[in-house]
């Protein structure tokens, strides 16, 4: 029986209006929490390799380890694999190859078959594959490891288009910024959990330390998958334990202006030509691509930078690397409430999205430029990273939720297209960084890595401001 969904109306009709229902009783609150936890699990699976690989690699066997500031590496514990920085970049990137190729197919499929089961069972594949990561690395080497990580990426592929499709079904327009930010901030929450706990598990965990990272998080994610499949409903129309007042409110506020359809479950002709000739759509697409490049640069390379340049020990590395994501998570929620408040005060959705997106991409651009010149101070380095990522949280009230403004019906497909493209761009980030620092991981080369990401953020933020719109298109 669906939790977000007894029979329709059983004991629930004491509420005549949606506004009378306490927030924590609303079915859409439960759906939002479960989607948040799902996004957190997805990013745990995505980021744990970034910390694990620091413990897996024998750093003293890699050429060119010495940096400009001659850090003391005596406390560093070497791992069991002699993988170059370039090879590490490919290992970190192979997850995204599997991730991107499932985006657009699922974007089309969810319009016909719904999003719930694709999301739940896809994440189940991701979770179970995590148990095979240590075996693959030890028995099959980097090729087998890349294959397992590729399979994990395949399983995680539906997470974003399916999440967007479910948000489009469940969340009224006036709540989109904060609900969307709450769900997608699960990415930062997952990273906050993953990085410090991965560092601790790598140091104190069982089976040699780093393998326990994948066993523990694989088990936790499997539990979430079972709960999601059993208790979350596809839509308000399919939900059972939902008040009629809430169901009516959601359906009327989302679909009232769509006179051609009665609800979100009908099959409509996909306006592909109109989508690909839409300037507001291209604004989202370009902003999404640039964001992923900058974000993946930090997500995959920050633990390595902290270890190799800042000489941070492994167990502290995960904690310090997670601080920027903690700031991003908290600030994303604050800025989402501000965004919805602006809209409630008749600031146009277009202006609101552009203001939030400017905060979310221009400030990180400045932070990434500055951080390469602050390597002599660990405190300043962490502070600048943290400020930049905190402001980056504004993108969840900017381009990231803008798909729902353009079209609730096709939001899943729209984000499937932009997320696929963005991840194709994003998967180049660890590879480019690996090539830049491969033979000389000096601070001067790390500056190049950060400068590239900084320039990308600035350019795409500007293009978004020129093209974006909050007006419904389809």
C-alpha cells in the first residue's frame, strides 16, 4: 500500500482545503522527503569513489608527486594500486559514461510508463553493484572496476529525469523553488555524508578500510530502494492515503492552464522541434552544462587537491572536503525560500530565476579563480571553497528548476536532455584535470584546473541571463 497514497478519503475529509492541512501531514511532504533521500543516496554512490581512490592508490609510486610547496607526505598511508593521475581521472569518469546514456531514453519512457519504478529499480541496480566494487578492483584491476562503475552509472541514470517528472506531478507552482531545492539539495547532503564517513571508513573500516565504503553505502541505499518502491505513489491521482483537498489542490494548480489534458497521466505529442528551437530551453541547457563541469571538477578532484597540495590526512580530508557541500545544502534551502517569497510578491519567475542563477554561477567563478592562490593557508582555502559552494546552491532556484516553469508535462524529458548533455560535459572534468596534473601536480597546474572551471561558470551564467524565461512554453 502506498504511504503517499488506505482508500481514497478514509478519515481524511476533515480538511476542506489544502491550506488547512499541516505541512507534515501532506502526502507531497512525504514524497519530497523520499526524493531528497533518493538524491542523497545517488550522490553518495557518485562521490564515495573520490575519497576511496585516495586510499586505494599508492601515491609514492606515482611520478611527479612533488608540489611547489613541498608538502610533508610522511603521514600518508599508501594503497594497493599503482594508478597514475591520468588513469585515476578515467576511473572517476567512467561512472558518468553509464549515467549519461540512460538519460534521454528514460526522459521519453516516463511520459508513457511513469517515473516511480524506473527510479526505484534503477537505484537498486546501482546499490547492488556497489558490493562488487572491491572485488572488481582487486580481482580484475582497473578495467573490471571501470565496468562496475559504468553499471552503477547506468542504474543511477533515471534519478534526475524521474525526480523532475515526479516533482512536476506532485508540487504546485508556488512551492517549486523550495521543494525542488529540498530534493536536489539531497545531492549536497549525500556528499556531506559520503566524504567524511568515507574518510573514516577508509581509515578504520573493515576489509582493508576502503572496501567498507562500498559495502556500508550499498546496504543503506538498498534499504531506501525497497522503501521507495513500496510506499511512494507515482502521482496524486495514483495515491491512496491522500486527502481529497490536497489532491484537488495539486491537480488544479498544476494542470488548470493545460486545457488539452485533464491530468498528468495522459500521453501528449512531444514537441521536439519546438523544444530544440526554444531559446529559454537553450539557456537552461548551456547553464546546466557549465554547472556540471565546474561542479564535477570540485566533486571529483577536491579530495585529491586537499591530499596532494594541502597535505590533509585521509580521515580529515573527507570532513574538510565535505564542508563546502554542507554550506551549499543549507544555503540552497535559504535561497529557495527567498525565491518563492519573491514570486509571491509578484516578482516575475523569469527575474527570480535569473537572479538566483547569477548568485549560483558568478560567485563560484570568483571563488575558483581565487582558491589557487591561497594554497599556503588551509583555513582560507576551505573558507573560499565553502563560500563559493554555498552560493552555488542558488542554482536550485535558478536553471535547475526552470524546466518545470517551461513545461510541467515535459519537465522529465527536458531535464533528461539537459542532464544528459551536462553530464557528457561534466565527465570531461576529471579527465581534463587528470591530464593537466598528471606529470606535474604542482600548484601552478592546479590553478589551471580551477581557472578553466571558473571561466566556464562565468560564460554560461551570462548566456543564461540572456536567454532564460520563466513563462510556460508547452
